[in-house]
C-alpha cells in the first residue's frame, strides 16, 4: 500500500504527519529501553524500525538500507554497496565514544554522519533526527523536558541545520572529523527546549490547521 506525493499531496502530508507521531511514540520506547540497558542498544535494528515507521505507506523500502544510488542536492552519498559497512563503523564510533563525548557531541556526530551516509531511500533526515534525540536523552540520563523537542526545533528553521551539516561535510572532505558547529547548534536547541519546561508540549503532535480543516505537515525530510 503506497500513497504518492504527486498523486494526492493532501493525503500524503496527513500520512507523513501521523507517521511522525508514531515514530515519536516508538522513539520514547527506545529511549526507555536505552536508559535501562545502556549504550549497546543503539544499533541498526533500532534505526531500521525508526525509518520504517517514518515512511510507512509513503515508501515501499522503509526499514532497510538502500540498494541503489541516491543524490541529495550537491552531496553525493557513498555507493550503496558501502552503506552496511559505513553504518557498522558509525554505530561502533558511537559505542566507542559513549563515555568520551558529551551528549551533544554524540548527537551531533550521529546527525551529521547519518545524513552523510544517507543509508535509506526515504526518510533519512527524519531518522537521523530521531537518532540524534535518542542519544541526547539516553546519554543525558532521561527524557528531556520542554514543550517542543529538538527535532521539531530543527524542522522549524532548517537553514542553520543545513549550514552546520555543510561545515561538517567540508571538514570531512579536507580529511578532518569536525562537527563542532553542529554540536554548538544542537547545544543551543537543547538549552531552548529545557527553558520551556512546564509549558504545554508542542512536539511531534503539533499541527497547523488549514482553513478547510486539513493538516499541513511541518516538513518533508
């Protein structure tokens, strides 16, 4: 079962928004498990699940690594044959630096590296932001408070997000691992979220009603 954006944009947007709600529910379950069982629970199976939920009914290849080329604006992700190995390296790096990097450093690395690898056909941004938030919460020792979570704050204004990703890409192209700009950006968003503790939650379930009663999805990727 598949809904194409080009055939029915309104239905596509509604399904996508409902998927994000379900993804957040799954993510909170994953965070609870991670808090109980530790760093090793961050694995490819969790990422597959988060991607599958995010793109259910809008992509037929959710929850599995891509097996074809993909192009993202000016960035050309690695060949699909390299994706499984690169994702194993990525997950290993997270495990190895669990106690060496701060929560925002781990989250920034995950956010950049998953976008750089682009392991899925669809929903890479949504899955990377979910992984980022998982690491922020589990490494910090609990589900972060605040009315609007970091992934939603990123989606509200993507310009600094894209700029920070580009800076990390450029550093990597020059032979350096430097995601400090992205880490600073995430640290600021976490601070903003925590300042909203006690206010009504406005995260994954926040919707913007249109005049005809339909729902507009905040973002696509």
